[in-house]
């Protein structure tokens, strides 16, 4: 068999793999988002919510929720033939936050999911990524029944830097969640390019 130029150029490319975190407060839709976009059966670490957790687990707005993530979600999405994202959904309950540092190792960027009915639940995630200079995008998961606010209102309420993208999304929807992930990657790459650019004197 001949190995001419054409057969060589058709060789499958080795994709670049990037790690992205999907973070945010309790019950905001992190597991839902990873499952909506993952092309592999997502790994979930769900445990049933119990009566014992009722005083600390605020279910307002997600009353049907019966389980919670206790370690992480894991999924994968191929954005382009040469670009694959590995997705790590964080646990939302405060008592599992010690896992975040482990999950954040080597992450290119993060999605901070927010629910406008409980915006304060994502403050800690925003803080976490700001402090560590991990690029992130805020994605408002638009639950039915929640008031819709323009992204600029959310940006002001969260006191975000002007460069941080704020998007509205439906975490259950493949293309909506994929758009959020594309925004994170673009934002992280732009920031990396800016950091590399020579400073004008
Ligand atoms: N109506 C509506 N329900 C949603 C949406 N996203 C998630 N849900 C529901 O909201 C609940 C919470 O979703 P999860 O994906 O488990 O949230 P989570 O952020 O992973 O929760 P923890 O891991 O416990 O912090 C589930 O009952 C979902 O079916 C949405 O966009 N709209
Ligand atoms: Mg979860």
C-alpha cells in the first residue's frame, strides 16, 4: 500500500484535550449540563437527599430534586475534530467543597452556573475562580418561573470584571450548553493570548 501525501494528510489528528469545570451553587443544574452535552455516558456520583439534610440543603426552586452530587460529574464533548473537552461537574453542597481544589487542578477554565432566584449561591464559586485566576464564564440557567434579567444586570449584581462573559442558557439543552462551553474556551484562550502578548511601552 502506498503512503503518499494524501494518505498522510488524512491521518486522524490527535485532539487537544482541555479540562473545564462546571461549578455553581447547590441544585443550579451542574449535573444536568454535563449530562446534556456529554457524548459518553456521564459519570455521576449522586446520592439521595435525606431528611437529615433538609435544614442545610435549600431546595427552593428545585423542589423535585431528590439527589445531589457528592464527588463529581464527568463527561466529554468533542467541539472540533481536534478539540475535546473533559467536563468536571463540582458538588454543590458546602460540605463537599474540599474536593474543589482537587478538581480544579489543570483546569483551563470554568462555567459558573447561576440561578437568578438564588444568585448569592454562586458568589462563592465566582470568588473561588477569581482568587485563583482561573478564567470563567457565568451562565444563568433560566429555570421556568424565574424572572429573566438581562446579562448586564447579572454582571452588575455579581460585580464581575467587564471581560467575564455572561450568558443565558438552558442547562438541559445540548446546543445551549455547548455554546456556554465554547464561550469558556474562547474566553480562556483570549486571556492566555493577552497574557503572552508583549506589553506596549
Ligand atoms: N426547569 C428546569 N429544571 C432544571 C434545569 N436544570 C436543572 N433542572 C432541574 O433542577 C434540579 C437540579 O439539577 P442538578 O443538575 O442535579 O443540579 P446540580 O447543580 O448538579 O445539583 P448539586 O450537585 O446537588 O449541587 C434537577 O431536578 C433538574 O432536573 C433547567 O434548566 N430548568
Ligand atoms: Mg450535581
